[in-house]
C-alpha cells in the first residue's frame, strides 16, 4: 500500500481504533458491574457498609436536590404559564409541570447532581486508595476490594436514586405552584386537579426505571474509573484528577444516551 493510500485511510483506521477501544471499555465496565452485583448479596456484612453509603450518597444529597428541584419547578411553571396563556390554556399548567418533571427532568437532573456531588467523590476516594496501594493491602489481607468498596456503593445508589427522584418531583411541583399559581395568578384548584389527573402509573414507573438505570450507570462508571486509575498514562494525583473528570463527563453522556433510549421504549 502506497503512502498516498495510507494517508487516505488514516482517518478510517483512527476511527476504527477508537471504536474498538470504546467497545472494549464498555465490555470491561459490564464485567465490573456484574461482579459488583454478585458481591452485593454475598453476606450480611454488606448491610452496615450500605447504610453508611446511603447516608453519604442519599441523605447528604437531599439539600442540593431540594434546591435544584424547587428552582427547576419554578422556571417550568413560569415559562409554561406564559406559553399556555397565549392559547388560553392556563388550566393545563399542572399537567405540563407534572409530566415534564416525572417523565424527564427529575430523573435526569437528579442523576446529574448526584454524579457531581457523590460520583466524583467515589472516583477520587477509590483512585487515591489505588495509587496509595491501599487496595493492594486489602487483597493481601484477603479482603475482596470489590465487595468492600464497590458493591455497597452500588446498593446505596439503587436505594437512593429513586427516593431522591421522588423528592425532586414533589418539590418541583411545589415550585411550579409557587410561580404559576401564587405569582402569576393561576387557578389553584385547576393546578392540583391537573397534576393528579394527568399522571398515570406508567409515567411514575417510567421515572423510577430511569432512576435505577442512571444509578447503575453513575456508580459503575465512577467506581470503575477510580478502581483502574493506576492503568492510566498519567500516574499519581494527576491520574486521579483525570479519572474523576472522565467519570463525570462519561456518566453525564451515558445518562443522556440512556434517557433517549428509555424514553423511546417506555413512552
């Protein structure tokens, strides 16, 4: 093959190499997830570790979830009221706020917030333990690092994400009420009636399914990036920093991709 032909095919070869690396990374993450799920039910000793992680991932995220949920609902209430008032349909404000929150915004924004607050912390914690050889020490003491570090975090995410999503839904609807009814003068009874009548079990269960899938994505990506920090080109603190950035970016991208796929399937 001549130099000219190699030059033409270089972008194709580069794209193929990147695709293979991506598929290899996804396959390794899937095996990492399968091992974490298996060890999640390995012993009763997992329970106290899971409770501590629920406190860190779930309870400590309540304040930020409540704040973001309130202002998200207020913005939706304000913008939707303006749009509906042009058509004389202010009475449907409650339905618009409830459906947009329960179906889409609450699961996605909750996952983003937990990724930024707890997911990055998970990557940094495990990454520091890896580069300081604490994970190697666990293996020497015959303690499975996956069971000790990763599985409790996965169980805590599966418990916390749906609860935080529900909290986001409720406070977001309250925010929509504050702006749409109390500030703009919408009808309070119509707002509450539309919220109640527009939501079906299909909408609520779809939001919970999304929350569980996002929990798996965030925990798997963040723990995986930290666990294999030592394999990165940059070693030491720089490697942990880059692993944390990669974990947050990859988690957010995969959350949006999964949201599109799940929305296409569920609704």
